[in-house]
């Protein structure tokens, strides 16, 4: 029942003194962290980290909240899902049969937004790199690409 679920959650977040509530709250936080730092972003972070670069995670003060912010090198990296950001690859070309117009419009807006975000960051003096989700299928190629892109920064 949705109603009882909701009231339970409200209770949990309000009663911090109850140990079971605290652990419930913690596991909820863990879930949120996991959802945030998961999949492609995490893989790219670990690649960049192993290359010896230090960076911050998503920084909300920058346009578009880049996934990786290398402040020292004034470089940001976005990890884009091919579908959501309309990549020109097989995965990006796939559109759902249902509500096709809706998705095409939505993806079109995302793409327009990406261009704008990229321009704003460049105007602020940032270098912008984009890693596409599909690039993770050939990690060796991605690693040498990133090495090339980041070489002069090391
Ligand atoms: Zn792609």
C-alpha cells in the first residue's frame, strides 16, 4: 500500500534516535550513493584515476554538472549515455517504438542542452571531454584515447 509506505519513510527520517531507523536511513543513503556512482561514470573515473589524475566528483557549481572535474588541469569529463544524449552509434540510434515522438523530442532537447553546456564551460576556460557509454565496450581503445587527450596535462 503506497500510503503506509510513505508514512513509514517519513517516520524513519524523523526519528534519528531509533537505531533501526538510523540503519534504515543509512542504507537509503548507501543506495543513493550507489545510484550516483555507478556504471559507466565509475569505470571512467577509475580509468582516469589509474592514469594518475586526481579529480573531484560531479561538481554542481559548473554548468551541466560534469562527471569528472580536474580543476588543476581545467578539464572536465562527461560520461554520456548513448541513448539519452543521442550519440551517432547503434545504441544511440535506437528509439523506442512507443511514444517515439516524445523520446525524439526529449533526446533532441538533451543534445541541444549538451551543446549549450559545452559552450558555457569552454567560455569559462574549461576543456571539455566526452566519453560515450559505447566506448566502454572497447576499454583499451578508450584508455589510449584518454591518454592522448590528457597527455599534455600530466
Ligand atoms: Zn555510442
